C-alpha cells in the first residue's frame, strides 16, 4: 500500500494556504483524491462550472504542486488529464518542534507524522491509549489518528519523514546530520534472535544498514503502557545514524562512504528520511519504531544538524 502526504508549515508555504482558501479549488482536490485521473471537461461537468473557470483553478493548483497534469491524445487534438499529487495535506508549525543553538539545529518528528509510506503486513500502529485502526491492514497507515502513534511496525517497506532544511534559512553549511530513533525487529510475538536489516535513506540516497538482532520482549519497556500485552514488542535499541564529511556511521561505527556532499542539501527545501526493510534484504525481519509513550527512551524521531 502506498500513500503520499504533504506536510506544510503555513509560515513558509502561504501560497498553498491561499490556494486552499478557494471552494472551487478544494472541490477539485476532493474529486481527484481517489487517485483516478480526470480531464478538465469531466471535472467541470461534476462541478457544474464553466470549463474556463476550472482550467484557471487547475493552473493555480498545478503551479504550487498540488496536482499534476499531462496531455493525452483525444478524439480531436489533445486533452489535459489531472491527478492529485497528494492523498492528504497536513498543516504543522515546525518551529515549535525545533531547537536552535549556534552550532546545532534539532528537530523532533512525531512518529505518526510520516509523509509517505509503503508497508506490508503484519503491520500496525498504537497510541498510548490503544490500537489505531485495524491490525495488519496497510490502509490503517492513512488513519488520521496515526498522528497519536507511539509505536508502529511492519514487515517490509518504509515510512518517510520530511524534515525542514533549516540550514537554508540560516544560510549555514552543515558539518553533519544525525538521526536518532529507537528500533527493533518485528516478529509475531517476540524473539530475541530475529535479525532484520533496517535501512536508512536520506534524500533518495541509501546511507547504510543496521542489522537489528531481534524483537525484544523479555521485560516491559520503561515507557510502554500497561495495556500493551507483554507478549508484544516492548522496546528497541536507540540508534544514532550520522552522515558527515568523512562518511556515514551508526553509533560511531562506519557503515558507508556516503558523505554530506552526496545528499546535495543545498538543492532541497526539506530533508527526506526514509527507514524500513527492503524486500530483498538478507535478513527480512521486519521493523518496530518506538516513539513517545513506548519503549525505553520516550522520544520522537530526532534530527540534529551540526553546523
């Protein structure tokens, strides 16, 4: 199951906020949200509006990246076919989660605020209060209550998080990126000996793999709520991935020669981090990601940019 979510900071993307203030443009996005492509005539017919009105609003939505269009051959000439670029649009004030120092920028990302995903079952999400949606149903990863998630798991695939590239705002050149998160393998029940190759990718570049030794359930996680069964995953290992000028490291151990220069941060307004298990992994043992309210560390996924 694949889903795409756009997360915007209204202080940075006022163009999108203004575009969404139109009932016509909202209606167009609603029509296209199913993923089915429609041409301008079809949209105009559904909205009972002139084609010229629909075309003008489609042009605005396309200019800010909310829809994509392409020309296709028609019975007479060509027609413009439209698709929605995102399944959901979320508004979040990023500054409230960011800490700034002279030599570091830190951003904490809630576990459920992924902007894209592709997962296979067994899979699921939990908040401190209970299970979110249905277990082992990938569509549940689109449930709005995912924003409350403190634990998520899946067998293969990924979740992707979009962090603001605050180095552009500060006009600063980073020395290193660090991602910190609590991880384990995933098996029905738990198994201490259940290796899984968990990958990290940044801006489309594979950074490297950490092989989790198992799915830990020998004791309750320090922050794992009492209602969560003891036979389920309880905690993980806190892993720190670092990409610097001298290569990429996990907990200080070099895993690849990928450097900051390979990520081309200066070309991107965001830093996209993807974590998961690839279908061709040598050890395809699934993944648990623990956030606030679960596991041993009670933290979100954290990005630190060293300046």
